C-alpha cells in the first residue's frame, strides 16, 4: 500500500499460532513507532515460564509461534520499547482521530476472563522438562485469540481472528454475543474466524453483530484435510454473496484420483491437473461517508464462488 512503516501505530498478535504471527517480530522491529498488543494470557508469568521451556523444541505449530514471541521480547529490550498492551475482552486497545476528524478505535471483544483463567491454569503446573508440552498441547491456543471490533467514523469491522464458538456461555463467541447490547452497532465487514471452520461459526454473531449480507474475507488453511470444507463454503454462501478468499485452493495438487481413473479421464480428451496454489490479498477500501466498499483481489485471491474446497 506504500505506507511508511514509521506511520504504523499498532502491531497486534491475536494468538501464537504461526499462521498468525510469522514475521511479526521483524514487522515490530521495523515499525519503530508502533505499540505492541498481545493477548493478556501471553503476558502472564505462567506463559513466560512455559515458553522458556517449550521454545526451540520440536512441537509442531507451536514452535515457530513461540520463537516469534521471544523475538518480540528481544526487540522490546534492544529498542527500549514500551511494555505491550495486555489485551482481553471489553478493552479499548487503540483510539485516535483521523486528519479528517473521524474517530478511529480498536476494541477487543475476546478473550473472556474464563478463557484466560482456564488457559493460564493449564500452563501453571510445575514445569519439569517435556511434560509441560504434553499438558499444553490439549489446550487450544485459539481460546485466547483476540477478536476485535474496528470502528472508523460510522463504519464497523469485525475481525474474528481464530476465536471458536465456545462450549460454555462464558467461553469464545458465546461470551462475546452474551456481552453485546441491542444498541451496539453492526459491522459491514467480517473477517471470518478460524478459516471458516464449523467450530468457529456462531449464528448469534451473524444475526446480532453483522449487517445483512456483509462483505466477508477468509484465509483458507491447508494442513490435515484443510478448511474451509465444501460444507463450510456452502454455509457461508447461504449467509452472504459477498465473501472472498485469499487463494483459489490451499492444496498443491489434486488427490484421490487413481492411475486408472486418470487414464480414463485422458481417454475422453480431458486431463486432470493440479490447481495453481497462489496466496493473494483481498483489499477493501471505502471513502468515509460513502455507501459502498471497493473490493480488490490480488494474486490468488478470488470470490468464494471460485474457491475449490475438499468435501
């Protein structure tokens, strides 16, 4: 976008999963005037004790995320940067007035107090070698994910991070919607949480927190069977015609086609081949006071109608 990194006001980590924080320590280092916001649980002594044991160990997706957290701490120390903003639900993280006089604010709607407490309880047991890894792995870092409401003038944008629905009323999206007032504004844009997976879907969010047929953006995920699945795509398309994804397919190659079937396909004059896997960007822009958003897709980003999902 051509914005000077010195003008960046805030860098936020929603949680430690590497697909959300990869590169964040470099960004924070180069955005020298930016404040840093971290989930409350990731600034607690219990988490730092866990990280000191876990960082550098071969524990899959947690490893690089924890390395980035250590990198952030190193940048703070070397550059004498302020302490991070400890973020949790019902907290205003950022507030500023634009040059045109519009108020801009970013408020956290998660994690709930119950999510923070449960997470810290999971990492607060005595740390002795590898058992800490076994204790933390069953706990879901998405539970402390920071979902946010961005307000600019009369426009509201709901950024869902990876927050999941929650099994109890005081957890996840269930806690978010329970804390909402009927007079709270609705959002016209929604960053769909957790790659569109069913466990992050909340009917209450769509009914109470979003305008009808909002513009939605989503980043697919290609590990395991991948998300969103076709059932997720169908669910989202039934809720809005204005959904966009950052790649046409998160999978490098087609699967499940035997050599016999492939030869049968070729005998008809057709050929099965891999889809190009290109990650792109969905960019939304809007003039303050104008009624419509302008949507631009770059690279592999497409409308959800062109997304190729697995069953």
